[in-house]
C-alpha cells in the first residue's frame, strides 16, 4: 500500500490510512513504520533530544498543573493517573509521571475509533472531547479507570491525541466503590461506555455531567476528575502546537515516528543485555467465593479459583512472548478482563525494567507481546463478561512476568535488578447516607498507593515503599482520607508482625489500618476492592527457596464494647492482628467478629464498629534456614516477627529478657545451630518427589479434590487452547489420554 | 545515567549482601556492564567446592554445569549433588515436604488468617537430597503439576548473544525433557 514512511507522510489521507500503513509496514519490516535509519537523530542529535525533551516537558507539566486546578482528593493525592501525548494512530510518545502502562489502552481505544469510522460519525474535530472506560472496546482495565481523549490539530491537520486517565472515586455498580468485587456480567460493572464524544469546542456536554450525577455515587468527585483530565489534555494540545511552530510540521511528523523506533531498538538491546533466552513458567491463583452470595444468579453460585498460568518465552531474535495458555476460562464473576486492560498488567515489568535508558513510548510494544487464548479470563469470547475488577488477579500476571524476568536477570548476574515480585493490593470502598440525607460513595486507595517490596537476593524488602504499577508510591495522608470519607477515622496504622513471605531475605511486611466508624448517619455499607485474598497466595512459586507472600485478609469487629474502652482511656488495637489479640485476651468483647480470607460481602457498619485490612505483603528470597540468625534477632527486637516464626520458620532460638519493662531478645547460638542442624536432617528424611508423585497420581486418578479445585482445573481445560493444558496435565500425571476432571 | 566499571569485588559484595545501599542504587542507575555475566561466572566458580564448569546459575544453589569428566551438561547443587540432564526439571529429583493443614502452614505463614486455605492449596517445599537446603517453594492446589521454573536456551545464548558458542554447541537440543523421567516413573507404577 505505502512503500515507506516518507510515502505515508506524503500520501496518507485519513487516520485509517495511517493505521493500516503502520500495521503493514511494521509487520513487514520488523521496524516501526519500516524506519531503517533514524535520519533526524543522526543529522542533529541535540535537536532531536531537545525536541523530545520539550514534548516530555509538556505532558509532565500537564499532570502537575491540572490536578491542582480541579481534581477529587483521589485524583490529586494518588499516583493512579496519567497524561500522555499520542500519535494520530494511537502510539504513545511521552508520558507524565503516574501509572504509565495505561498507555496500552490508548492504542486500543484509538484503534477502535478509527476502525469504526469515528472520523465520519461522530466526526473527529478540533476541540472535540472523547471519553471511555470500556474494557472490550477501549482497553480500560476496569470501569473505575476513566480516559479522556482530545484530538490535536495543526493548520487543519490532525497531528495527535492528548490522552489522560485516572481512577475515579466511584463507578456506579451495584456494589459501591470503584472495584466491585461481585458482578455476574458486565451489566453489573457500573457505568461502562465505549469511546464517546462527550463534548465539543473544549466544553463537556451538559448531558455528560448529568450522566455522572445520575449513574455514580460520587458525582462531584467524578466530575472534578473529568475536568482534571480535560484540563491536562488542553495543556498538552497548546504545548504541542507551540512545539510544532518551533520545529515545523514536517519535522514533527517524522520525528515522532523516529522516537518510537528508537525506543523499540533500545528495548531489543536491553533484552539482550539483561536476559537469557529460554522458557520461564509461572502460575498464580485467586479465590472466587460466590457460593451463597448469588442465589438469585444460579450460574454464578459457585466457589473456585482463577488460575493464571504464564509461560514466558524469550527467543534469540530477541523477542518476548507471554503465553497465557492454561489460564482459566472467563466466568460469571467480577474478575475477568479484556486484552487491552490485561496488557496494562502484562507490561508493568517492561516499563519497570527495560525503559531506564530510553524514552517511554509505544516502542516497547513491538517485540514484547502477550498471548491470551480465546475464552480465557483475559480474553472472554463474549462482550458481556464482567470486568469490574480484573485488577484482582491481573496484578499476579504482572508479577509472574516480572518474576520470570528476575530469573533471567539473576542468571546474568544483575542481582541489583532482582526482586521477588508480588502484586497484592487492597482498597476499601462503599457508600452511605449521612444524617442529613446526603448520599455518597467512596474508595480509599491507601493500600493501592504503596505496598511492600519483595526481597532482593541480597537484602530484605522494604515495607510500604513500592508498587509494581506506578513510579509514584504514595499511600496518601490519613487526614485526607478521613475528610473524604466522613464516618471513617484511623484508629491505627502499623506493619503486621510476621506478615510477609519469609526467606534468607524476607519480603517487606504488609500494612494494616484500623478504620473506626464514628457517627455514620443513616447508613454505611463497605466492602473491599482489591487483588488477592489470603485463601491463596498470589504468586505460586517463591524465589530460590523463599516463600511467596501471603495475600490480604480482613477483620470486621461489630457490635463490640470498643467505644466504651476508648471513653475509659484504655488502649485500643492498631492493626488487624492486634484486634484479634485484644479479643482473644478479653480486652474487647464483640458479638460479631468476622475474619475474611476471601472477599467480604458489603457489610453494614454502625457507630463504634471497626473494619481492618492487612495487605500489601511481599515475598521472600532463599532458604529461611540460611538467614543470618542475628537478622532474625533484629526482627524480633523490632517486633517485626514473632518468637513462633523465629523458631518454626527460621530455626532460631532466642533468649528473652526484660530491661526496664521492655522485652529484648538475644541469640542462643548453640541452640540455634542445633535446631538448624536438626531441621536439615529432618528435611533429608523427607520423601522423594518420585515417591510423592506415585501417591499423588492415585489421588489425581481418583479425582480426590474438593469441588472448587476440580472446577478450577476443568475451567483451565476449556478455553480455546485449554486442550494443550489438559494434555500437559495428563502427561505430567501419566493419565489416560481422555482423562477429565 | 553513566557507565561504570563493575569489579569482581563489587559483585562478591553484592552477592554477600554487604554492598551499601548507595552502591546498589548506583548499579541500578547505571548502564549495564556487558561483561557482568563472565565476571559473575568467575566469582561463582571460585566459590563452589567442585570444578565442573558453571555454564549458568539457575537459583541460589542450582547451576547448570558441564561435567569435567564426561562433558555432560547437568544441573547441580552447590553441595555437589547432581540432578541430571539440565533439560529435565531438577525439582523432580528433589526431596519434598508438603504442608496441608493450618497447623503445618502456620509455621511458615503467620498470623493464622494469612495462611493459605487447606484443601484449596498446599505448600510444597523442595529440598536438595545432598545437603537438605530448601531450593524451591510452590503454593498450589492439590494435583497441580510441578513447575519447571526456567529452562535456558544455552546454545542460542552463548552463540548468538555472547558470540562465544559452547564447545559442544548443537549437541543438546533445546527442549524440556522432564516427561522422559516421568514416563520412567510410570513404568514402575
């Protein structure tokens, strides 16, 4: 169709032409738009870099300006937002700080608009505002993530898109909040809309504002965020026009493609520098407990696990393919997703590991790709699958990808880049009615903003210091959350003792907050939107003998005498584990104490009730018996681990003493050495894997599993490529070739 | 970003956990040193108590080596225990402990609500039969096949990426041969 980029730039008449040319030339040549030489860069590298620095500067400033002009507290405080500049055909050129892999969705949404004739109907004109939060058509991970697109014109020619996204405070689903954990199909996802023109002449339509008011529970915040995204996009538009005036339109149109090809080349080099070709396997599980919760929807009334299996193949070219064959079939639950949204998780380790020495553009997408079998959790063969909380388990997919790369970095000796990666996070969400009748909805993003970092091969992970999904780790201010969510007060926030994956180096400890309900008014219902639940750890394989991190768990303490104890000036619990201690020791009496290892339903909360989370723990590295025993003693003295775990997991015997009423521990060297030797001996008397296999095989043949486990396997066997996983399963256990569970 | 010279001493310190956080940060922020792999292998070779040539480190204690006497490529533990052909999942030749109850699980996952749920999940611990070191952990549902965490394409890596093909290049086809061992087991059923 077009022979090269010059031909495209001269003769392409429409966005459709551009998109088709990009696809064809890139596929045919293996380089972006068939670009063989970075002519502009080679002719004047300083000019080229200055040009890009100016583009980047515009989007960086767009974020910092717009969130201070108009934004919800969530939009202002949290890292889950992004402003970007895209090419007319949807590739990203530059990103602000923030959740950068959202740029995956831009390609999907812009492609959808182009391929579905938006140029003709509704038309793409200067000043038009488009918005979407749909997974199927526009690559949104879930309806809480809302995108704005503003086309950029120069002298009547469309030269790009300004794009923005942020996680809004309430998505308008039956389960209040922004990650509904219960949805049977997409009609229960909340306010979901494909790319739509929602304004003209830089002005949002009146109906648009009314839609937010009518269909979500936090309209004021959501409208503020809508204006925030648009403000930043307009800032980008103006900035780009100035840059084109300075450099010329011809320079701009060629340079933006060279920038992307430059990134693609850098990614290829980085893979060769950091990785090892080969095959890397990983798996993860996420509990779904809908049994009894959904008796009005019999097809959803079941318990099972979502299985994510990822085989990362690094080929010598080099290319990386993340193959999800073996992953569960989509189901009647909230935790499905669509390929665009899933890719946002898949590419997290790429932005985290391969872009440090180049420009963050769509150049990263061309040699690193995902494969989601048709019908699986991440690629439902129906447009009606719910996707209200794909983040519940797609973060584990990102972590599997990350851990595969870590194995490669470790083999190459780049230990400084290796971490035991986990993807757990949590948010508290809900809705209520104040005493004056004011209704509201909310999400507390605290445990999304920052989680613990996993262990390195040479040091422990740090708590609340990292998040795989953003460079801007920030759990927000307690005060901000308290004023945002009227009846929620922080009674305490602290790290949870023992709550990590253990190892020679342990993961960072998870965090817990105690949310105290004070005068909720007429009613308050809360639930949890988050990633894993403790019933299954997320990442199923630890690093080098370390344990993968445990997942989130929750405590609801209702109808208790906590308020009386507080009035008496007595101590109160500061974390989920302390709540359990207080109840066990009789310091608090409660008629209703619930511990949740699977998603809780919406809970009605009254004055003096408490809801506490424990989340964001990270995984360990190496054999715990190889941990320096003095590091274990240090953990004991910092109250980061218990005596029990010091002994049972680390084989460390500590001498306990009390100085001025403060408990101190010292190492009992002799007993520790003896204990560790005994543990090693005990290990050497364990059965061989061969003997274990012989016994387990009988169990598999007898199908001796609980129904949720049976269902999980059956689900993985039933996607388009499920037969491959079934054959693998049959091969491993040497079963009849027709074996079914 | 700058390019820095990474010495063997620095690599040793990094491996031993005694490199300062500042120096680690410097390594993270720098362009990668292209000879890291070869220096890393030298450090590893100096530290193991045997003299088979290390071709790649798979895990804290598991290496792919070329046996000095036979030239075979096998996976091998630091202690000297040999797992056999590197293309067979070395975990299949380990010892195993499986934690199935809350009591067993709470020895390694704590507080108790953080424990995986029995029947839904089990914790598998893989030990070296030679030294008892815990080499791997899986937390999976009962009946889940043992995962082969990493099978490197050694020949492509050495020839195409390092431009230094192994002496026996082409002798070992890049393929997962774990099933050959399992098929042997099945004949003993």
